[in-house]
């Protein structure tokens, strides 16, 4: 792999391909009828608002962590990833050659699918919106749970709690029966089975690294009769990672992700300086670098190697 200068943090991309979608985090380009280029920018969102300041290396962490996990799932789960290596991507799509530095670490060449309009959420611990639902009615996603559970308690077996993909605002939790109405019973069963498989394998690999994967969200698509795991996989943006040595049920857990950012925004809100809508208040450099450090740390803790090893160049916060 050629060595690179660290690219500055990237908020927007412009590549010589048709950009077919700009998500909160990823810019999606069409390569041809069969392939897409997903470029994870360094955009960061909190409380559903995308910040103005990008977080250095965040996009590369999301992409390289996804590739790392997929390399460890391949035999069990068909997935969309063709390459997350900028050299190979540029070789496959020569028009991207002048943009190599931008792509390093953050770009994925993937098989293009038709996306199932369902987020496949799985929860091994009672947290977030599931904890709120449980408190309100002792059930989660239409499934009854035992009384007396505490916040952050372990759920055994893990619960499959799908949600619809909302274009605006929060995703809406739906029952498994509703999911079957939307996309069919057989596909629903298959996606649940695959979601459980990826989650169980993920948490088995994370446990020796001292990380609990409290929950995660997967997406699937289909192409030519084949179901593929798509998008990002087991990243800090799509999952809750908890440091195992800190785990105490009965309270919320410090999450291994954008906690410094959320804490800052909460304080701004409480001080009456932000009403919770876009645009977000400007982020102090210390909050940006603390968030960057957190993502890099999550990558290194999980994979056992620094991000620099995956992107072939220096990485500094
Ligand atoms: N192999 C694939 N085929 C087709 N679409 C894909 C594939 N992989 C990912 N996508 C889509 O690409 C988009 C990635 O963008 P991104 O994750 O930033 O946006 P989002 O999901 O709308 O926002 P957020 O994740 O913040 O809720 C998603 O809409 C995802 O469904
Ligand atoms: Mg997404």
C-alpha cells in the first residue's frame, strides 16, 4: 500500500460519478448498474442533527471497521463489500484516480442492491428507546418482557426489534409481524436469522477486547435473488459499545462513541444556547478532537491494531 499524507477531515465530497444520495454520513455514488461507491465522510450527527465540524478520521474508522468485521463474517453471511482499499478501488474505477487521497480509508466499492426498507435492530441489553418502551408498558416492539428489569440489564436471548427507515426524524419501531407484512414472512425470517448471526459473532469477537456490544442496527438488500448484508456493520454509529469493565446494570452506561459530543450539546441546551434543531452550535476544537480520539480508540480496541495500519499512513488527532 502506498503511504499517504493524512487528508484533512472531509465534510463534503465531489467525485466524477453520479451522486445518487447523500445520507447523514455517507455520500453514495453510482459506479455502474451493479456497483456503488460509498464514501463515509467525517460528518458527525447527534440528536439527529449533523454538525458543521467534521471529525478527523471518523469516516475511515467506520469504513475500516466495517471491512474488518465483514472479513470475519464472510463464510456465514453474504455481503456487499467488494473493496475498502483505495488502491484497488482506483484500479477498478480509473476515473477516481485523481481522488485517491480523498478515498483512502473511507471509501467502499460495493455491490448495488435494492434495499429492504427495514432497519434490523438487535438488542442484547435493555437500553435507549427499548428501555423507554419497557418503562412505559413492560414490552419492547410488541414483545412482552419480564417485570422488574433494570436499565442496561442483559436480554437473553437477544431481542430482534426492527424499525422502519424514516426519511426524516426518528425511525419507528415496528413488530416482527408488521415487518413480515412489509417485506414478506420468509424474508423476515431470513433477515432475523442473519441479524442474530452477525450480532452473536460480533459480540463473541468483541468480548475478549473488553467491549460489550449492547445493540446494533443492520441493513440488508437484495440483488438477483440473493440477500446481502449492506451498509456499515458493527460500527460506533450503528451500535452501542460499552466498556465491559465499567458495566453496571441499573443505570445508563458510558457509551464508547460520541459521548463527549452529546455531553457538550446537552450542556448547550441546558444553558439555553441551543434549541435542539439544526443548525447545531459550533463545536469547540477540544470536543472535536475528543470525539475523534474516541472513534480511533474504538477501532483499536476492537481490532487490536491502530487505524494507521489499515490506511497505510500516519493518523493524528
Ligand atoms: N449495497 C448497497 N446497495 C444499495 N444501497 C446501499 C448499499 N449499502 C448502503 N446503502 C445505502 O446507502 C446509504 C448510506 O448512507 P448513510 O448511512 O449516511 O445514510 P442514512 O442511512 O440515510 O442515514 P443514517 O445512517 O445517519 O440514518 C443508506 O441509505 C443505505 O441504505
Ligand atoms: Mg445509515
